[in-house]
């Protein structure tokens, strides 16, 4: 396996976009760029769709105009990583693809991708300085919250279940969000 890793060709975000412009990658392809590798994303099932829709509605109703709610759009973390998280709260006034410094909260909804989100994407978010990440673990009916990013990961981790509430650290004045609201019925 080490021999294979030595022969990999990593792509930059600019090259990734050039492949799309050249027709190599297509708009409907469910892919994202992680550490220079083009990764196929899992299909989206009904529980995932429902949760993303709940989050979108909750955030738009409570947070506007304090942040922009971006749903399943890219965030550029560095020259080699541009994931497409499920929901992102972005500082107002930002145009185009946001950078890590523009992100207030990033949410990944995990149905079948929990290990990938925790082990691959979360360290990328921490290294880029994303201040707060929520992972909605649908099968466990739990919300994992990660704060205080650093090169070694997030220094603060918490888990919330049904019947509990939490806040967005960067927007404490918008009130609490019930885990039940996010997970739905």
C-alpha cells in the first residue's frame, strides 16, 4: 500500500474546477475534494434529506440576518481541500465559495458516513480553523459538537441527545436549538 500512495496524483482546487470546466467532472457528480483526492459522496437518503431540511428551516428562521445559511455548497479549506458540508453558517457579506475564515458553524449530517466524517473530514475542519462543527449522527439520534480547533484536532467535544438543547457558540443571542427539532420525529 505505501507504494500506491507514492504514485497518487493530488489535485488542487483550481485543477478540480478546471476538470469541471473541461467536462471531465459534471455538475451532477456527487464528489468533493479532500486532501487533493476526488472522493465520491454517498447517496442521500430520506432521513438525511429530512434532517438537512429541518436544519435549513431552523437556521433561516432564527439566524437571518446574522449569518448566511449555505446548504450542500462547497467551502474552501485550503488549496487541496474543498468539501461540500450539509449546512454551513457563513459570515454575512461573503460572496462566492467561502473560505474557512468565513465559517461560523459547519454541520455534517451522517447517516452512512459517520466514520468518514469523524476520521477524515473533522481533522480537515480543525486544521483549517473552523470554529465549530456539528455532526448529526442520525442512526444514534445524537448530535456531536466540536469546538476550539487546532492542528491536533478539536480541544472541546460534547454529545447531545434527544431532550437536550445547544447553542451556536458564535451566535449565542439567537437562542438554543433542541436536538429533537434537528432530528425531527
